[in-house]
C-alpha cells in the first residue's frame, strides 16, 4: 500500500526550471489543500536586483534585494529575514494547517537565515504531510539534511528531463488528485 505522504525534492543548476516545474505540478494536481510559496527574480532593466517570494494564496513580498542592508547576505543580496518569518513561515506550520501538500521553493541559503523557517521545514519533514520542495544543489545544514531524510525522493532536474520528471512526480502525488 502506498504511503499517503511523500517527501519530494527537486534540485538542479540555476535556471534549469525548478520553480516552473513545481508550479506546473501544483496546477496539474487539482488539490485544494496546498500551502506554500515559490520564489521569483526581481529584475529591472534586464538586471537581477533581488528575489521575491509569492505564497500560493497570492500574497507577495521581497525575500532579498541589493538595496537591503544587514548581516544576512548572500552575495550582493541582503535578505529580509523578518518579513519572510512574518509572512511566509506561518503558512508552513504543520500544526496550524489542514494542507495535504506543502510547497517550498526553495530550501536555500537565503531562506535558511531564518531559524523559524529551518524549524518549520524540519517539522514538515518529520510529519505525515506531503512536501514538494526545491533545494539548492550545494550547501550544508538544512540543505544537506533534507536530502538525507529517510524516504526522500530527490530529482536532479535538467532541461532534458523536465517533462518526464513532472509526470513522475504527478504519479507519486496522484493520491492527492481531487482532494478537497
């Protein structure tokens, strides 16, 4: 008998389509009990200025930007940890949500500046809920930890295997179809 919870991670080089793949899966699933967020680049005059988060319920905010000052930095981007913890981390609370699938795009260096995020992700991976997440290819701490979690299915995404990967993940999550 198939478990009613899946822990699925997508990794790959920047620009290989991880976020696009996750969104395609979420749109195809037709499951109403989904919570989570995805990230997008903030571009101005064809130059990347930062990253925004977007919750699946439509709320958006800035995750990191070249104009943000402070000690939480990845490269030239300052990370807005306080806003991320206030606006995004609560939707990942497995105790407060009836979601059946949690979407996390991504488990990366910027997000891991938040200890509250790290704790929420650990609780999700230890729970009976399904998780579909993207994760940085390289990194220590939580980035390494989730890849080694028992039962995790890790997919290394490329432009060549993207469509096949979508189909495979939809098959794994097929028990969620039509759930409401």
